[in-house]
C-alpha cells in the first residue's frame, strides 16, 4: 500500500516537472505586461489578456511563418511517407541483390549527425538554385527523416503476412491493386506513426531552417519567431510565449486526431497462427 | 474444364530443393489430393500452380497453355490459403465479394452470389463481422467462401478443413465432394490428413521431401503402395513394417526377421537377396490361433473394433485389428497367424520400392527410385 502511494507520488512529481513549463508558457502568454516580472510571481494571472496574441497576429509576420511551417511540414510528411512506404514495400517483398546492405546503408546515414551534412547540403541546394526556398527545407528534412521512416515502415510492413497479398493477387488484383486494397489499410497504423514522426520533426526543426533560409517570406515558425522576438538586447517574453502556445496547437490537434487511429486494433485475426 | 500438367517442375530456395522433378498430369475435372508430411512441398507446389511462386525449372500448364509467365489473377483459379489470408479490414461479405469485384461483376449480382455462398457455408449471420471477430473454423469457412463464390477453371485448396471441428469437417468434406460433382471443376486439394485424401480424391499424389512418391487412385495407393514410405503413410493404424532379410527359396522367396520366417509371393526383377522390409496391414493379422506367439502390450478400444499392439520375438512391435468382441488381456500371450497372401515387400531404405510382382507397376506415375 505505501509502495503504491510512493509510486504514485513519484509518477505525479515527474508529470508535474514535465507539465510545469507548459503551464508557465500558457500563463505567461495571457498575463498583461506589467504582471510578468512581478515579485513574487503570480501563479495564476490576476488579469487575463489576449493582447499578445492580437499583437502577434496583427503586427508581425507570424501568420506568414505559420503558413510556411504548415506547407513545409505537410509537404515533407507527404514526401517522406510516400517514398518510405514504397521503399519499405520493396525492401520487404522483393528479393534482389544487396537488399539487406541497402537497408543498413540507409540506417547508417541516419547515424551521421545532421550538423555534418548541413554545409554540403547547403552548397548543393545553392548549385541547384533552390536556396532560400521552402522546397530546399523540404528536401533537407526529407534527407534526414526518410531513413528512419523507411526503417519504421519496414518493420510494420514485415508484420503484414505475405499470404494476404497473395490472396489478393489470386483474387484478380494487380500488384498495385493488391497494394492499395490490402497492404495500405494494413499499414495504416505504421503510416500514421511515421507521418506523426515526420511532421513533428519538420515542425520543430531549427538548425537547418536557420542556415538554409534567410528571407522572411520563406521562414518557418521556429526561426521566424526567434528572429522576430529574440534579439541581443531584448526578449519579448509575452509575445514569445503566445507564439509558443500557438505553435503547439497544431501538434496537439494532429495528435488528438490521430491517436485514436494509433491505438485502434487493426489487422487482428486475419491470418491463422 | 481444365487439365493441369506439371512437367519436370523444380523449385529451389537457394540451395534447398523444395520440389524436385515433378511430373504430374491432372485430368480435367479431377479431384486430386497432394498428400504428405509437413514440409514435403505441398504448399510450394500449389503456390507454383497459382503463380505465386516461380518454378526454377520445368513448365506448368493449365488447359493446354503454359502458364509459367501468367500472373495469378489471369490464370482463372481460386485458392484457399493454409493461413486463410482473410482481409482483416473488410467484413465477411466484402471478403467474399472481393474476387468478384476485381473481375468486374456488377454489385447487385455480386450480392446475390455472396448470399448464396454464405448460405452454403452457414455464414449468413456473420456477413457483417470482421475476420478478427470470428473463430478459426468460421474464418476457414470464409476463406472457402471467397474461393467458391466464383466459378474458376481450377480450385486450389490448401488444407481448407484443418481447423474445423470433427463434425463440421465431416460435413464440409461431403459438401466439397458434392460441390466437385456438381461443378465438375478440377480441384487440387492439399492435406496431410490421409483420411481426407482417401475419402475425397479421384487420385492422390503422395509427396516426401519434394519428391512425388506415388500418384494413383486411393484404393490403389492403399492396396499397392509404390514404396515403403507410401505403405507406412497410408492407412490407420499404419502398416506394420518389419526390417529383415530376403532369401531365395527354390523358385520363390522367403522373408526372415528374428523368429519370423514367411514365404512371400512372387517378386519382381528388382528383388535381391539381402536386407528388405516386410509390410503387413493390421487386418492381415488374426489373433487367437496360429503358429506365432506374441505378448499383448496394449489394447485400444475404438468402439466397433480393438487396436492391439503386440510384442513379437523380443523387439518387433506389431499392430493388429480385431473385433471388439475378442477379449484380450494386456500382458497376456496370444497366438496369431499372418495372412501370407496379403504381404508387401519393399526394398531397403526409407523409400525402398515395392518388390511384389503382382500389380507392382499398375500405377503409371510412380517415382520410387529415390
Ligand atoms: N520462401 C521460402 N524460402 C525457403 N524455404 C522455403 C520457402 N517456402 C518453403 N520453403 C521450404 O520448402 C519446404 C516445403 O515447404 P511447403 O510449405 O511446401 O511444405 P508443406 O508440404 O506445405 O508443409 P505443411 O504441411 O507444413 O504446410 C519446407 O522445407 C520449407 O521450409
Ligand atoms: Mg503447407
């Protein structure tokens, strides 16, 4: 009994430690300016204001950055998931020379720290004439999200019995038809996890965005907000917190929407054994 | 109507040979079973016929056309998979309708055909469930339904009844035989249950380690097994197989093992003095009278008959079949006689060929030389 209580206490203290910064972020974003630096600080704001949100939306480039981030993340996610799904299918279903080494080589590129790749990638993108565009970031993020996505989907794909596809082929489906009718629905949980992973990665990425983009029209939220609100002289805390809250909202929505898919029991009991 | 011809078909996985030099001609409308122990290459053979596995040698033809390079969907076959392979995200009705849908059958017609197949397989109340909500036997029936809903040239069935309970299995066996009679379609039926193969097939192809051992009608396989493996594999309880010596006796032959010494019928040209194997069915031993003595080890009562295990001449074990009326005590000694007109003689080795002269080569497609 006491062990149980102790365990609960422990778990809750961890939850609090993790949740407190988030809580503080929200609280700071709705405090009026004068209340921000009061000592002792107020836990709950005495007056609630949304002026920071207003200012952010009305007077800054926030919406442009936000749109860039959405375009960027969606494009990266779609690209990565499409390529990785087909790649994983190939790695699992077809037998060809160097299949295993290919898979390991792909993973190996993932082990390389991305910082090492940033300069070569930048130079390459400049040569291609893509520097300073959202497309350049999509390409960059794809390079480091793809290997992991490929491995993730490969293991999901390997869990789909080959007989399912064989049955579809015998039933008169083409290979692509069997893939569409049978493999994809089975792979859905894998695709969703991969999509989540890629989306979060591209939504939060900072370093590449910082190096590859220096025009306001193409900046994503991460670098845009930092650029706008953090200078060597001043940090606009309340605006920063409001921006952070709004940056988190899409992720929370995406998670809430997809979580039910992730936990729903797909694929159970289709095959004996 | 379509005949199926395997000609010199070979399948290797890397260095492992799963099917070796298979020659098999299945006549149009025939019900053929592929029978053999686990891992003998039955599924591989079926998958090659379905187009899911490429033969590494030889040709397969359906209806006179070589189909080696024909896609599975273009072969006009239907298949029940050993693993069922039901589409988990589709309802039972959708599963059964899928092959129709892929072949462009209009929706209204499709529903009718699905309803008919479901009726036959007693699946009607389950049509809206997903495969995950079905028992193993129900899943198996759905898999059957998906194959039977169409009217293809050839039906391929990979152990379709293995997961049903005894009663339903009996029912489905009769149902399949009836269906075969009605449709007159060629059916290739994989099983490792010899009773199924014996009761349902026109001919049985018995395989071992990728080699075809015998291809003949059930009665012939039972009465004139092509080699020792077939002899031991077909029949329950299985044939008694005794290793011993073959010796010449005048113009005939005798077989000796321990204290057993019996004359054996006319043998063929392959017979040589030396090690050989004697086969006798449990029903060719009669207990209670005779010149041989054995000890009763075990009496298994099945109801209408008893299966008796005997210990003979120290180490030889024999199985005999008697009427339930015969009262035998375990541990007691009993006299027995051997019906010498019903003995089988095989060469040495696991697949030692049949040596009896009578009808030894009746079946046209035997492969006992391995
Ligand atoms: N893809 C594969 N790669 C390598 N070996 C394989 C492959 N498929 C089958 N085999 C081997 O080929 C042999 C025959 O397999 P198969 O599935 O045809 O056996 P089976 O007669 O159907 O047995 P069971 O009664 O257990 O289903 C087995 O030894 C198996 O291990
Ligand atoms: Mg099998």
